[in-house]
């Protein structure tokens, strides 16, 4: 079958990554490619690496231009997806790479995003227990944030098994600058970023915090409190997440690794590395893979899991296409077989 797909926000990093992956998807025909302020320009002038699509003209992001496709990817700023999605046909598979439909709590949405809650869609992280069944046949899918993808994959097996305490969960993530989008910002200039690291969203202020807590709470069956601190790393792509939590009494530390290995034994895109081998962001660059390693801190009674993903691939576009494949009944690996690039 041939699936006709439209991509909005195509001049940005997320939209460009969706197009890069779709260009290698054997079942896809790329239809409308849209943007807002860049409408009317050649795609190749803004995304020169997309050589097979370079001569395509960006059209305006409107419901009219996006309608008439089997699948629509919305790679738009937070708060911009809901209105367009509400006007698209109900039988169109709409995949939102923004945050508009991720949170279940209207109160949390309004607190962190400052606008009216647009509702909740099935969550596009198929590796979470029971999530594939929710995505199969879905016509609306919310793609997870990049930080929540790395954080939830790191800790999901432990909370699903009841092995981790729901309080005092601490997560620190370092992300490449592409996670902040393509809009010009002084603090993201090369002269500001290269040669150093800096934190932001400190003190529970980052918008991905409630999304991480929501996912872990669903797995544990009780509220989970997370202290999340993001940091900016001097690299274009990648996320390295270090997540720690206290191990519940009664769980033997030597059994922890088996929980993770069993949880991800049959996952195509999640790899628990052999003992002694620690993840590196370059190993997953440009791929839909997540790699992780875990260790138990005997002195503090804490489990430490370090995970890496490419924030634009597994953290956004790859996860979106993986979810599309499941929703449409295809193998979720379709179009996503590329390995990481090194060095």
C-alpha cells in the first residue's frame, strides 16, 4: 500500500527530521510540505540535506493544504497544533510532535504551558507496557517529548515491576542545542554554547517534568515525584539522561539488571548494553535506537540508569514514524532501520 503523508513545520529541525526518515520509508508518498513564515521557499534552501525533496516548495500550514492525506505530521510550536488538528478529518491519522495532547491533567497543562488544555491523545512511546495496543488503529497520536522519552525508557522497567520508590526520583539530562528548535536565540549561538555546559529550567520548572511524572505514575500505580534538571551540551544532537531512584526494600539489587533485560529483550529499538559498557550519544546519532546501562549504588541504596537517544530521531521524528507504523498495522521497524553514525 502507498500512504500519502503531509508534514507541517518542515523548515524546522523536527519537521526536517520527519522528512529525512520518511524519504526512506518504502510505503510512503510525501504530499504537502508546509511551513508558516517560510512558506513559498524551496525546501532545499532551508534543509539542503534533503536532496530528494530539495525542489519542493513549502506551502502555508493550513487545514486545506494538510487535508486529503492519510497521515499528517504536526511539527509545530507548542500550542499551535490543537486548532489545526481539531479541523482535520477524523479518519486522518494525525501525529502531533508538539506537546498539545501529551498531558492528561488540564491543571498541569495550564500550569506549565499557560493556555487551555486541548485534550489527551494516545501516547506514542510503544515500548511502555500496554502502549502498543493503544496505538494500533489510533487516528490521533501524541509524540512524547525528547527528555521524557529518554527518562521514561530509563526507569520504566523498575516502576512497572514495583522495584523503585515513587519519591526522591532525580533525573539530570544533557541535550544538544537542536532540542531548543531552529529559531534564532542569542544564548544558542555557537560562541555561547561551544566549550561549555549550562543548566536551564532548574527547580522543577521545565515543561517536561509533569510528562515524566505522568508516565512513571501510570507504571507504578501511584503518584511519582521527580526532580528534573535539563542541561545544554555543546553538541547539535543527542540526549544523555542519568536517572536515579531508591530501590524498595525486599528487592535484591543483583536482580535489578534482569528486570531491565527482560523488559527490553524483544524491543527493536531499546538496547541494555553488556555490563561494563556505558552509553555514548554518538552511538545512536541519527538512529531510532536508545541504549542504556544501569548500576546499583550500595552506599545510598539508589539505582542509577544512564540512557542515550538522538533527540530528533528516537526523541521526536523516529518515535513518530514508529507510532505511525503501529497505528497502520505495519512492522514498526519500517523505514527506521538505519544504525547510528560514528565517529
